[in-house]
């Protein structure tokens, strides 16, 4: 569950907010004039959230491809990957 703190706490209690984000792994919502303005989270949680979002986008695109008939036999994909790897290898030599 996130914590709500005024923007002045960023200046006056940054270390406490940072510790809270890292130890409790919950975001802190910063308010300005009583309204939500910014969310703060630990960097590890940010990177994890970003990775999960990318995965969800990829899955949504794949689902859309399948629903719209943009599919090919799996063997074709493996063949394309193999061909690409072999071309890379021959270019390195």
C-alpha cells in the first residue's frame, strides 16, 4: 500500500522516504497543494515494473497477431533464427 506525503517531505525527509521505498517496496505518493503529483519508488521496483510492462505489450501484440491470422508455423521461425545466426557467424569471420 502506498504512502502519501507532502512535497516538503522530499526536502526535509528524503532519506526516510528512500528507505521506505526500498525496504517496504511500496511507492510513495507526493502531493502538491493536497493533490497527488508524483510517485516515487525504488529503482529495482521501477526496472521490474518496466520489464513487466514490456512483456505485457509483447504478449498483447502476439495475441493480436494470433487473432488476426498473422501466424506462421513454428518451424519457419526456428529456420529464420538459425539462418540469422549463421549469417552473423559468417560475417564475424
